[in-house]
């Protein structure tokens, strides 16, 4: 797409219109791209159609588009959704340079394997670029996401204008899988920071300090961060309205542990964080917002008191 108006070049397919996917697809429409969307439920798809997108009944109906974006919870969902698409490509190969953009948070090793499957199914004509994002739902709405990509340079160049319609910071981090590894590092920082802040809030409150006062003073010093600014008010208000379900952080930190094992390095904070977010899920809180880690830590403390 380099050197020409990318909006005139092709229609973009978009699969998965959840909390993040719907506003991302909407920004593509607003940027002037032709967008064909597929989603299992009707509501989000209808909103996109109202903006000017076209809805397709099956993922395989996107088979001849040069760029297809997947924004589903994890790679197994993407593999299942793409099965019919790849089967069609085995019969009718796509145009050279077709690109599947995996924008979900997935395991680096698994997305490399998926890339090999896609290349084989397409007769070498199609490639995968992994391009997970950070910035939360508000970043998706505002089009200010950080997009961390992995893939061949020529594949990235073709989709870069598409990515820039959804993100403010867009960078190729290395070969396929590098985007997902970068996102794992991002989640290591976000997940453990959120847990540390929640732990500080619970400790302060149980010691007689108001959470709002603690968070205000932390925000004025070295402990300040975007995580604090976004989650601090939710901690103080116990507001767990979903912007990003907490259960996904457990999945993401497991990707960190697997990547660390592959790289032969230690990740003690990620190891501790994985246990914390496992407790979030075990307590039945995983469908609530990431801020609910505060409740999980409080429950762990109550359990400790009961035990002894």
C-alpha cells in the first residue's frame, strides 16, 4: 500500500467486534477505508453498518480481501474462525500479498505456527502479521493505541496505513511473533503494576488510610503511572465496570511465563502476578474489570486471617 492512497487500494476485513474490535473497526471506516465486518452477535455489526461498513455472513466471505483483521480473545478462537477461510484458499488461492492481521494478544510461539499454516494453505501467497495493541478501550475509541507488530518488513509495509488508522504509535518490532512478545512484556508491566497498586490500596485501607488519599499522593510522586491514573479511581470507588476483563490478564501472564522459559530467563514478578490473577479467576471475578484485582487481594487477606 506504500506510495498510494491505501483507502483506494482495498477493502479491509474485520473479524471480532468486541470491546476493542468495534471501535477499532469504526476508526477504519472513519479513516475512509472500505470495511467488511463479521461478528457472531448482531448489535456491534449493525452499528458498524450504520457507519458505512458492510457485514458478511461468514469469515470465508472475506477470502479475496487483501487485508483481514482478527480481534478475538485468543489464537484458538482465531484458528477456528479462520478454518473455512483457509480451506477456501486451498481451493482458490488469494492474491499475492494477502495479509492476516492478528491484533489479539496471543502466544508468540503459537502465532508463528499459525503463520506457517496460513502460508501453506495459501500456496505461499498470504502472510500473517501479529499486531497486538495497548491502550485499552479508550485508546481504541480515540484511535491512539500503541500497535506492536511482528512480521516481514514487506508485509508490515502493506498494512502500516491500516494500522495507523487505529493507533498513534505503530512499530515493527521484528519477525512474526515479535509483536506478541512485546505485548507480553507490556502485560508484565501492566498486570504487576495493577496488582501492586491494588495491594497498596488494601494495605493502606486496612491500616486506616483512605484509598483516595493514598492514590492522590502516589500520583504526585515517582509511583505515578498511566496504570495508576486509569485504575486508581476505580480502586477507590470499587468500580469494576468492564473496560478490559481481568481474566485475560491471567492468560497474558501465562504467555509471559512461556516466553521466559523459551528465552531461558527468570520473571519472578510475572510468576507472582500469574498467581494473583489465577486467584481473580478462582474467585469468580474474571469477567469484571482489571481493577477487580483489588477485591481478589482483599479476599486473599481475609482467607489468611481465617486460617490463622
